[in-house]
């Protein structure tokens, strides 16, 4: 993981490949599948998303059979990211939407936050700002819950987490400002308090359904 985080993708890929072989020879199928997911994610980060789909699909097949839900959700999220990088937005959304109920079922807020933000980024790339804002807001709200829960940790760890999620906050604010929602954007960017949703739940659901309906009509064309 250290090599992948440093952008040393060739070294990371070699290490993940060797680790996957060891886990497979030991019949540790879940560890093997988790390593395949890491291998696939590294391929995505290295700009090779098409190559990532095969190991990710292998991992998903094993994890679905084993019932290991957390690594399964992580693999679905990685598959969504591979499709997103390939410009296959319907494929990306399908995988992300599969991951969401798993994260919710196991109570993994950080996984949920990441996938919500990834869905927002797909809509963002498509220029569908209404849905991008909706999902970025959901991601920010979950991130704020996580930040509230880690206040007991050292300040350095809290800052590290804020750094990891900060791009979602900034992009959400960037989408709000052109709509003259300045106060909302300022609240999102503020370090104080928990950002509130701009839309009531019923209205948010309506925005989502309208946006998805438009997407379906566009795909049919």
C-alpha cells in the first residue's frame, strides 16, 4: 500500500500480484479477493482501468460466494471507479448503487461516504449538477458524522481525515456558487458545525428521480 500511495505503481502491482498468489496457494480466498481488489484499484490509479476489470470481477465472484460484505462493497466501489475512468457512466452508477446498501447494512460510514462522493463525481462529470450536489451533500453529511466521532483522536489524525475528504467539500461549494447559494457554500467550507442539507428529503428524492429519469431517456437514445 505504501508504494501505491506514493505513486510507485509498478512496484505496488508486483507486490499485490505476489501477495495474491500466496493467499490463493494458502486457500485464503477472502484475503486473495481483497488483494485482487487492491491490484485493481492500483491499475485504475495507474491509468489502466480496462485492465482492472478482470481482477475486480474475479474478486467480486469470490466475495459474493463467501458473503464477506465489507470487501465486497469495496470491490463494487472499485469496479464503479474503473467504469467511471473508462467513461462508462451507466456502468459506474450501477456498481456504486450496488455498494451503497451493503455499506449501510454493515454500518460502514466511511465506505458509504466514499461511494456517495463517487456517485456525485459521475453526475458532476456528466454536467448534471442537480444530482451531483445531492450526492456530494450526502457524502459531506456522512463525513461530518465521522468527524464528530473522531474528535477524541489526536489533532493530526483529525486533520489527515479532513484532508482526505476536503475535495468533496470544495467541489460541492464550487457547484453551489454559480447558483447564487453563497451562504450554503460558505457553510460547507466552514470548519465549524455540521453542514445542513439544502433540500428537504421529499424534494431531494424528487430531484433524484427526475434526474435518473432523464438519464434513462438519454441512454435509450
